[in-house]
C-alpha cells in the first residue's frame, strides 16, 4: 500500500494574512530543479520575467513573451509542491486593457497551474488589477522601480528620492492595494519611503532594494547565489556558486584530458569482466 502524503500548497491568501507578522521569504526560480530546492524553505516562488536577462542574456525584460513565462512556469510548478508559485505577466501581455490582461492571465493560470500572477505598475494598473481579482485571479502588484518601464524611466534607477516622486509611489501603493492585490513588490525605493509604505498599506510589501521593515524580501536566485557577474547594491551574495562551478568544470576538463575520467566505477564492464586495462 502506498502511503502518499498530501502536501497543501500555499495560496495567495496565506501570504496576504502574513501582514505585519514573521517576514515572508521569497526567491525567483525558472527551473524545476531550483524550484524543488527552494520549495521547502521559501514562502513563495516568483517566476520572474527577469528570466529574460538571467537565462537568456537579454539587456532588459522587454522581449520576454507570454510563451516563455508559461514554459518556465510549468517547469517551476513541476519542481515545487508546497510553495505558492507566482508568475510574472510579461511586457505587452496586459497593459492594453483589463480584457487583454484577463486573457493573458487565464492562459498563465490554466497552462501552468500557478496560484497567482504579478503585474508591474501603480495607479495606471489599478482598474486592471480589480478586473482580474474580481474574476478569480490573485494578483501581486509591483511598484517603485518597474523594470518593464525601462525606456520611460531611462534605466534601472532608485525611485522616490524627491518628495513629488515619493508621493506618487505612495499613491501607487494605495491604489494597487485598494484594487485587491494580495501583496505588493516594492523595488529599488529609498529606505524611509519603503518603510512608510509598509506601515501604511493593509497588504504585505515584499522588498527588493527597499527596506528591512518590509513584510517580506525577494531576490533573484542567481544573484544571491553568486552566479550573476554584476549585481545591484541591494543584493547580498549568500553563496559563490560561480566559483564552485568553475572549479568543478576545471576538475572535469583535467580528468578528461588525463583520462582519469571515466574511471572503472563509471563504465559498464561485461558480466564477469575484468578491470579497465592499465596503460
Ligand atoms: O522579474 C523578477 O525577477 C522580479 C523580481 C525582481 C521582483 O520582478
């Protein structure tokens, strides 16, 4: 008899009720194997459109398509059983109208099985967020630095330095929360402002380059593992996997070149066969 253990997957609501409680831990993942590793440890996994830059070497996230997000969303869902999986809506798949956003989000949710989507933008996206939430799609907001607005912002810049910009980001947070977002990513926003927004909003804020006062934190996995060549100031490298990979690949190359790999334990000898000949 098989003793199958049913694992309950976290939902958007499980994240929403964490407002003001123990910090919410989140990371990005684009693959089944990393999703599997994160699953036991984090509260939610974001299939970020940063995959365009991290996996594909693109300069920005703008060329990322809905099909790319769905492909990697499916992979992450296969790897993770426990954590809530949130999939980013890529540039061009939701901004035109609430109806366009609904069609795109339905594809994402039906084809990946994920529990929520994320959309970038503040007040301008409030109507769309409300439209999605009212139709059964949990939405995570994203304010402050919104990388899909790269061309209008003029680069990846810290947000909210002057009083006018700060008021505008606060109004964005209020509008997105009021529209029904269950949590809001606050990216590259000056620290006191991110703290103030967290205190002000009724839903959890998830900081990235924001404030330790945020209700949770998220980083791009490859950045915090030390795999990315250049990272913003807000990233702490919690590991140095690039070094580990380089050392392993160098050891492999040396073993192939001196024929010490494959060794006897790595080859299939005929039944009753003798050891590899020594030469
Ligand atoms: O695309 C992404 O990885 C993100 C996070 C950086 C929040 O949006």
